[in-house]
């Protein structure tokens, strides 16, 4: 997102040097559109007034949403229309585009512009008809609660959505990334052929480059369910052609979905790419708050997995390996022991996981209490693997996946990116699916803490475990 940051003007002048005139653009209602096209070529842009005087310094701020300025499809005001009052904090690329493209169609009654930077552009924006407009240099959270008590208001602010509880949403606070995604999700319609002229397809793709496979799967399914509820046919094409590549890609643009999963609605990607109405999402990421809103909206809408969720290659792999790594499922305790990221980096807003010693002690306790003879342990951590292999000996079973020792503070995904000899992306994902599948086939289940693998194991198990225990040690 392009933002105004006059505090870096001196740095911008020094950095741009002889290129400064190339990086100057005129102030107009199209300033941010022009800046969005140019910012990738310059570290900063300088906005000048009608007299050619330097007025604003613009820079790029990393966000989970990148605006494409394509309006060949339709805007969706479902989310914004739930509110009578919108508070737009900070004058930036997203807030200005809402004023230009959306707010004349919004059903609400009042706009509150907050921030000193609005003074540079608010007078050159087109009139937003039928709305009361107020500009405030500052407006604290306390003032918002007092002034708008009892009103249906939404406080929209900069910030990157992340793994978090719903508290912010319940406080009527949303980020520009979230609001822009809801509003522009179906704005890019393309005619790719003449087939299926009576249908609307939505390509399910997003900024899922740095998350695990089951988190990616659940977020993609949430996005697909939301699109289906809106009347679109979701089609998974997870190329993630922006940012850094996912560890499940061998190159940028490598389709993750087709490696592991089937399509859900009976249409192939090839057919869709010859169809009349195909909608592409903007660069976006449905973090936890947005994912929960999507899930709530699409409640009761089921994807049609006629051929099953996993593709033939994964199903064959599961069939081939199950007997080898889980020979006595009815006598086995399945254990998910997360190491690596969950102990090395203490991921913010993620569950705290029990140590390998705590899990080991719990295994001893539960095997005795639940009358089990064997333990199957799923872990990607090399130290955990060595510890449990030594502690439980012939009672313990493991898959033959590779295991790792990331440096303290290093994410496993980043370690893989630096390693030219990492396993190929299919094997990396297939081994993760296999481990969770085997957990679901055990008689009982133990986990070091909550994570997406726990949720997926439960989903695969369908309530068949005789016993279940998940450590609950709080949140980082």
C-alpha cells in the first residue's frame, strides 16, 4: 500500500539523488493510482503541488492486500453496508480509493476522516453525495466509544491482519487490508472464452506463501465457501505468483493445489480457463478475523467433494504407507508433538506447546490409563525424534519423513528456502498429510498444543478416537 510519510522527506531526497525529478508526480485525485504504478521503480515518490513545490513523500508499506485497480467485475458492499458510520484513519492509497470508487454506493450516512494527512487531498476528492463528512486531526479510541456509543460504526485503520482472536472485530475495528478485500474481492472479471456463459467462476488464490499446508487448506476452503455463498463457483488454482514462494512450490507460479487436492465443484481448471465469466481475486490474505467472518457468512454452504478432498497420488501414498508406519492402530496412541516453529520462535498469538519432556511424561501416563501398547509420534523436529526414539524404543512408530533443526528464532519455512537440498515440494506436503492421517487412525490421541494439524486430524477422524487430550498452556 502506498502511504504518506513526510518524516522521510530528507531521506527520500538523498536516496533518489539524480532521479528525483523522475520520481515526482503531481497532486490530483489520481495521485495514488499513479503512485501504485510507479512505486516499484523508486524507493520513494515526491508529490508536488500545482506550482511544482514538493508537498508529500510517498513510500510503500507492506500489506496483505495489494490493489489491482481492475473494475471489470463488481464491487461488493455487503460488509461495509452493515455500518452507518465509517471512520477512515490516515490518508493512504486504500482510504482514497474507497472515496473514489466505493463510498458513493455505500448505504451509510456519515464519514469521519481522521489524520493530518487528509488536508493535502480531501479538497480535491469528488463529493460523496448524501453523506455527512467530518475531518478530525486526531480521534482516540476512547473518544470514538463515547461519541458513537449505540451507533453502528466501523473504525478502519492501517495495520497488517494476523493470527488473532476476534476482539478487534467486536470493538468495531478493521484494517484497510480486510475492508478492501471484502469490497474488491470480485472486482476483476475476465472473459477467457465462450464456455459456461451462464456461470460465474471464482479463482481461489491468495497470499499463502508462508503458512503450513493445513492452514493453507482451511483458509482456501473458507475463501471458496464464501465465494460459493455469494453465487460463484470456486475453482482452486493456488499459484501464489507474488511475494515469496511457498515451501510447497518448486518455483513461483507452481500450482500447490493440484499436487495434493481435487477440485470441489466438478469443473477442471482447463475448462474454466475457456469460460466466459472468470473472477480473479486481488492479492490478499484472509487472516483469522476475516476467515472467521467468511466462515460465519457461509455457514450451511458445503463444498462438493464428489471425488474426495485428496487427489489420487496422495490417496495412493496413504494406502502404501499406512501399514508400514501404523501396524497396530487399535493398540496405539497417536501423538502430535510440534517442535521447530512452536518452540524456536514462540509464534505470536499461537498456542504454547508442551515441551518434549512434558509430552513424554503424558505419553507414559495415558498409555497406562488408556491401556495402549504402542505410540505413533508425528513430529518434524529432529531433536524430538531422537528423544522419543530413545525413550520409547520398540513401542514407538514414526514415519520416514525428513526432520529438521532450525536455528533459534528461525522459521522452518525460511530454513527450507535457504536449503537447496530440501525435499521436493510434493514429498514435503505428502509426508505432512500422511502423519496427520495416521494420527486420525489411532485409537486415541494426544497433542502438545493446538494447531492446524490438530484440527485436521480431528476432521479426518470424525469423532472415532476413544480418548483425546490436547495440552492447553495459553497463548504466546
